[in-house]
């Protein structure tokens, strides 16, 4: 099991009242599930009813979108940085 730094932007930062937190896990989804476990206010925000990632956010691991790596099953290594960006729209 590795420890990653999770950094949430905008909505996430406001809800957890921290710029970043340290979370341990083996896979990306495990880290996000633990984040939600520690901050229940994020439950409906990041995970759907099946406890999988909601598609509303952009999830990066060390600057790379996890959709293009190994999705939720992407392995985590010590020192990894996870960034969570809310959808941004406008026009």
C-alpha cells in the first residue's frame, strides 16, 4: 500500500476544508474511496451508487488523466499526486 497526496480544486477544497490530504491505497479507486470515507460530504460528489468514480470530474494521477492510464485500477506508488478537477463550463 502506498500513500498519495490528494488535491481537490474548487468545490472539493471547500467541502473538505484542506488544500490537500494524504491517503493510502493500492489503486486509484481505493484512494478515492478512502477519501470519501474520511470526508463523507464527498460521497455523492465523487462516487456513484456502485462506489465507482462519477464521470463528472477530471481525475489526474501525476498530471495524467486516469482514463488514459488504467482507469480506476491504476496502481498507486508512494509520493503520487492525485488531482481532482470539477467540470467547468461556460459560454
